[in-house]
C-alpha cells in the first residue's frame, strides 16, 4: 500500500493543505446547516406540543401548563393535561417520528420519492391486519397491534416477492406496492361491509388514522417499540448513505447490499406498523417527512433525524389543527391527507414532465 | 486507518496485490456469460479489456469486483477468494467504478467523494482527519479541488466522471477497476480520463483494469490487453503483439487494416466496411 500512501512531504504540501481545508469547510457547512434545522424543528415541536396541551374546551394559560407538568396543578388540570392531552400529544409525536423515519428509509433505500409505506401498501397492510383481528377474530388491545404488525410484514413480503427479479428495482417495488396497497384496502373495505355498525366504528380508525382514542395504555407499547426501533434505524443510516449511490457502488465500497437492504426494510416496515397500530394509517406523513427534511437541510444524505422531527411536527400540528383550528373537528389522518395529496400530485406531474417517471 | 495507509515510506506492506481468476464461470440466469476463464491481472499495470457487445467483458469486471457470484471457479485476491473474504476487507484493496453510476439529487462533490471512505469506517471509527486527507488527495489527483462545494447536477459529464473517479480514489485501493469510464464522454474528455488513469498508475503504482469500447484508445493506453469473444479470452498481451487484422476479425467480425498510430506508434485499427473504401493497397 505504500504506492498509495503519500510521503510525509506531499502530505503537508500546499495543494493538499488547501484541499483538506476546503473539504473540512464544506463538511462543516453541511453539518452546521443540518444541526440548525434540527434545533429549529425541536423548537417548532415544543411549540405545537404546547399548543396541543393548552388548547381545548378547558383552556390553560402557559403558567398553568407549566405548573401542571411539574405536578403542582389542580385536580382538574392534572386530569386533563396528564390524563388526556399529554398521551395524545406524545402518541402523535411518536407516530410522527415512526412514520417520518420509515418513509425516509424506504425512499432512500429504493431511490424513489414515491416509495413510502403509505403509498406502497405497508400501512394499509397493517390496517388490514388490525381490522381482520377486530372484526373476524374479536381480538382487542395488544393482540390487535400484533395483528397489524403481521399485516404490514405480509404486505412487505408480498411486495418483495413479487418485485424481486434477481435484484431489486425501486421502480418495480413501487408499482407492485401500489397494487398491494389497493389489495389491502380492498380487504379492509370488504371486512367493513360485513361488520355491524358498532364493530365498524371501532375499526374505522384503521381507515383514516386518528388520535381520538389515544390513552396512556396505548402509548406504552408504542414508546417501548420506539425505544428499540429508532436507535436501530439511526444506526442503519450509514448503510443508506452508500446504498443511495446504487447497489453496484454500495457493493464496491464493501457494503453487503442484500443483508443491509433487508435490515432496513424490516426496520421501515416495523416502524410503519407500530405507528399504524397506535393511530391508524395517518396518510402521507411518511411520504412528505423526508422530502421536507431534505428541502430544509439542503443535504443529500438520508437526513434521518430531521425527517423524524418533521414527521412529529406534521402529526402533532395536524392533530391540533384538526381539533381546534378548523371549523369542523377532523381526525388527524384527514388533515395530513389534505396536505399530502396535493404534494403527491405535484410530484407525479413534475416527474412525468421531467421524463423520469417517478 | 494506519493499517491501510502507512505514513512511513517503505512500510512492510509494499507487496503489490495480485488479482486473478481461475476457471471462472459467470452467468445471468442459466446462460453462461463468462465461461471457464482464467486470467492474471499484471500488477502495477494498466489492463484494458476489449470485445464486442455481449462478449462478457463487463460481466468479467463485475465478477472480479464480486458483484456477480461465480457459478464455478473463483476470483482470487492475493490467493484468497474475494467471495470468502469480508466485503469491507476486499473494498480496502479493490475498488470498482461501475458504468454510469447515479448520484443522489443535490449531493456535493465533497459529500460524494467522502462516501468512498465507507470501507475505512465502522461503528467505532467515525469520520476523522485521515478521511479528510484522503478526500483532499482524491480531489487534488483528479483536479477537482476547486469544485469541492459544487453540486454534481450542475457539472458537465467530463467533470462528473472525474468526481466519480475521485470517489473511487478516496477508497484508497491498490486495484481500481473501471467499467466503461469513457463511454458517455466526448473525445477530449475521453483522452482526459485516460490520461488521468495513466497518471494514477505511473505516480501511485495503482493497478488499473478498464473495460472500454474504443479499440484505438485502448491500444494506446493499455500496457496489457485482454480481448474477449463469447465469454472467453481470445488473446492477451501487449497491444502491439496482440492486435492484428485476424484478431479484429475474430473478436469483432470486422475486416480491417492495422497500422501504426502516428502519435504513439501503438496499433490503430482502420475498419473496412462496404462503402467508402478506395482502391486497396
């Protein structure tokens, strides 16, 4: 390897020194921008979460909120904030983090902005699993979440098997995924038509995505799942960084492509599944989080942390808007879909014009 | 990264790395594309692989870089099968620049070149000073230092190819394989890229293997040429000994004259088609 190691003299030569300086400058610039964006998103998240905690039929002042959070509130404010609003806000936050991470993982992995779990049928797979468990098997509680996870994994397995042709093309994966999405939605629709009204209402959350039923008991399994899945996903970001350059380049720089991709897909599926189990398929959050994060950081990496924060802000903000800011009260999934759908249309129109076909 | 970048000259790891194939069979589906092929890549030289479309030359290169699993036979790096060696370990010695790689939208030159450092990093070895230096050296070697903060999509085809080569250089491998690095470039940039590869070979001793289409440029830049036909080696050796009208007929199915290149004195193949041929000498 001596041939490659520059001698001591050339290492400190003028050109090299200037080069190292400019490399450091460019890298520092990108890092600073990313950190600033993350801090800004954390501030935005604190603001919207605060709004979610103080707004409602029993409005609180900021002083009252702080006192309540510190355990010095009245019985009423403690019940309303800690018992009702905080679980809802935290569920929204974690659901947003999960969808944001899942979406950006899939999009970078498959190098396609359409490849997010809500478009390719992973979320609806979870829905189908949940609805099946409630309506056909009469399951409740954690068992339903397990069924949702099973549904998401079946969906992903189906897409992987159908899209696999001795290799994985992002484009084919998305097309097969859209088909699987329709299939899973048909399963949900069919089961709903066979259910009685009372059961159907319980299963409705699996169609739109809503935080209305959030409670501390539902938050717990979600928080535990996040504790495991989020760090693992962040660790897999290193592999995404080279997978972005295509399978050939990734393999050339020493990544075990198939294994790394399988790990990332399983993590992305599980993130989408636990989020869907907690709040239903909150539409388009996974789809928009990554692109918004990328637009803000102007980076080209997977931007996992910014995407997770964007997801959290989008869900909590949409829920606050759906509850308090709009003339009619709407579930969070309706609000996010109203925002996300136009972006999908714009993306399709733009990519068709560019001739890259999404 | 001291184990791969000795700081002192004359470090013990001065032995060049040896790449060879033994009875290699590569196939797509059940159709063998490379059939029972054994070659040894000369150390510290520029080897160019030529052949007609579909002769298996790109597949051979991808097989050598362990991107295609052999059906039979083996690719040996220093006597050890590359498929049985940890992928990162291979990637510190052997690099491949695939044909027409695609960069993510908005990526800067520095970011892209930096990703070539992947095999030198791990869970506990994050980005460090050695990585900054490797990227700076790769940029300097390819003349792209001034482009460090530019985005790839704003650059010309020739500049892009230099940046991709810089990424492969940042990987700091002794062996560098390139799959048609000149294909989408105009003539001046083709010569530019081949000169750059020659510089790397002469100055750093990097063993270079290139698959390319232009037979005349191949003859000029190759120290060693491997001509392939139907998944096998039709001929190999220095271009001046290998390239004859008979070989061109056998490999490309083309009638031709072989004359001396007035600039480099290497063989030049002048094709003979059905039209525009004056009275033959």
